[in-house]
């Protein structure tokens, strides 16, 4: 399985903050918790589709969920 890098963790956290999933301003003790949450999310995503390449497109289901709004 692909290893989650610091860059992946930072990029995921940035996007989560941009989309309101994680708070924009956090207390210092929350930063470690937020990093752990993002680590778990990225790990789950990589485990679900380990064969997917970096530049892959969303599946039809994922695209439908994202465009449902």
C-alpha cells in the first residue's frame, strides 16, 4: 500500500479546512487530533482503491455524490 506522506496529509487538511470539514482555526491540542483524523481518512481512501493512480478521475458514484448539491 502507498505510504501517506506529510505533503499528502497537509494537502488533505488544507482541502478539509477549505470545505469546512475541519475548523479554520484550531487550538494547539486540536491540531494533533485533526492530523490523526486526516490520516485515517487518507488511509481508508488508499485501502479502498490501492490500484488507483494519482491522476485518476472520480468514480461515477463519487461524482454523483459530489454534484448532488
